C-alpha cells in the first residue's frame, strides 16, 4: 500500500488498516526485488528497519504519535548513520562504518521514520546524472535508459518508484531539485543554515544543504520542519526558531512571482519546456496573481562561479581522505607520501580527481585573486541582485532544468556539458536561499518537467505554501 501524503498514511495507521511493520516489510520487499533493475540503493537496511518499525508500532500503541511515524525513507549515501556503512559513492570509503549519526538522520528517527536503506549518489555528490558512483549508474524509474538526475538520483528514483514514502538528499548546486524534476516528484533545498550539516560528508561546505524528496508538497514541509533547527554540532546551522513550515492560513492569492527573461531566452532551454512554463505564468496571471518579468545580468556567470567556489572547497574537504583515517588504503606503499598518492589516485574516481585538481588550481598563490577571489566577489554580487529581486516579489520562478531526463552515457564525455545542466539551479545555493522543484506536467516525450521556486532566506513557509497551491 503506498500513500502520497503522510496525512493519509497516518489515517490508515490510526484506523488500524496498516501497521508500521507491514509498511516497512512492503517497502523492504519492493526495494529488494526491484533494486537490481534500477540500482538506486547501495544497501538495504533490513534489520535496523524492522526493529525501528516494530518500535514505532509499540510506541504508538502507548498513545505517543509523532510527525513521521511509519514513514519509510532512504538516506543518501553521503549521510552517516551509527553502525551503518556510508560510502558517498566512492571507493575511497570502502569499509567505512560510522560511529555516529548525522543530525538530520537522527531527527528522522526520533520523529518515527523507518530507514529502509542508503541511496546511491554521484561520487561525493559531484554530478548531475548519477553515473559516477562506485556502485554504477542509477536508472530513472520512468525510463530506465535515462538518468534519474544527480547527484541524489538514487533517493529520487526510490521515491518515484514508490519503494519508499520519502527520502533525504543533499543539494549543493541542484542535486535535490534536478533529480526531483527528472523523476516527476517534489524536492526541496532549505535555506543555507536551516538544517544541520553534521554528519553530511562534505562536498562544498558553504553550499551543501540536506533536504527531502516526496510525492506531495505538504510532505516536503513536514519533513523539512522535522530536520530543521539549531545544532550545537554545526556552527553554520542557524539558531532561528523553526516556524510551522506549512501554514495553511496563508493565502496564496497574495503572492507575487518574478521570472527572468534571460532564463527563457537561454538557448539551452527546450522549447516545449519553455512553452509549458509560459502557459503556467499565463494561468497564474489569469488567476489574479502578480507575475513579473525581471532582468538578471549574471545568468552566464552562475555556472563558472559555482564551479570555482565548490571545487576550491572540495579540494580542502577531500584532503582528509588519505588512506590513514578512513576506508580504502592502497597495498604495499613504501613511504607515507606514496601511501597518500596511491590511495587517492586509486580511491577517487576521475570526476572527483578533476575537481580536486581544479580546486587546488584556483586556490594556488598567484591565481587565487584571479579565480577564487573574483568568484567570491561575484557570489556577493549574485546574492545582492537576487535579494533585491526578492524584495520586489515573493518568489522567483523558472523551469528547474533546461530539458527533461537525458539518456545515460550521453553527457559523460565532456564535463563542461554536464556542468551546464545546473544552469537554473545554482543561483539559489550561490545566494544561500531556499528553493524547490515541483512537477509541471509531462513533455510530449513522456517525461516529467519540473517547476522551480526560490524564496527569501528562511522563508520556507512561503515556498511550501506556493508549491502546495501550484500543485492543486
Ligand atoms: N551537479 C552539480 C555538481 O555537480 C550539483 C551537485 C550537487 O548539488 N551536489 O556539482
């Protein structure tokens, strides 16, 4: 039995129609039978999932009901969970078993979620197609010849296939929102600092955020509310109080939307996606909303800014994988230097090595000002311009991706082609803002299209209210 909304699932639990144990068994069974064809999960957590489900059923029998009771979920392979392996899709973490649990994962468990497994992702969350994981490519459940998107493609595929109710992913430049669009589901990246990054294997620390994948707008709000809030383990996590994320009394008719003409004029944008988006803008206007065309001068600078800053941060973050502290270690090295070099050459895949090299290059003395320093200044300019636009309208709106899910193998030969996949999703994390993707109908090629919303910092309630309204 699958439910698209936690409310419906809880109604079925309350009436005794299902139990958490039955839901977990069904989810485990489907994941085990169907994973060989999609390859979305790196591991299924049979024993711990069964124990959690049984514990939630008995807690509920005592009258203690919680926000995510019985909600089956998978967590991305870059989040740690006590006693379980986490690999970040990399050979270099082979054999790593975590001695602690990520804050966001712990909050899911405390709220009654049942964790079915860890979902495959691009190596260290670097990618847009889920083809670089050491576990092999993940397939899109809607068309297995195509990518589910990346880097959190395994999470998106598991939710879209209906194996689990929801999932956690992480988003640095679009890794929740783009796979959500490619798989026809919902995915949100909260404001930078809204959700603790403690226990998230870092890619680019000033961009990374954890967020949910769901099959309904309301569930995005509910899960975000559970995982949000201050955490003493992460000094970048905001201590602002967490508001109710789904405020039903908010009248969406009072909202205003801004879109960028430059996005619509971008040659990469598929013409049918563009037409579908314009039809949505017309429908919003006809329904009495304010919809404004805005100007954005930095569209072509976004991808370069993103890749300079994130590779710089990645080169520092990934220095800790040296063959001494975690996971994989090369055999037979004679000196410490050789151990480091060979472990890293054998343990990291090509894309990760490329980004570490790029990152050390842009940080090199003599180049620092020209690349890293410039990109930092440009980031600030983008933040200022975006915040200025969001003082005129409540939400920025655009297509999530330039086209629908592409064939596996199509974009792997030229990394810069793959990098351009992120053109519409990197603005929000460059500016630190909350954003989400929701379904926008089906293309004539049969694949889903995504609609993207960005809100002001810490204004997730408006983001979720608008997405619920746009889903009706
Ligand atoms: N596709 C982007 C990248 O490769 C985004 C990845 C992400 O958000 N983790 O960096």
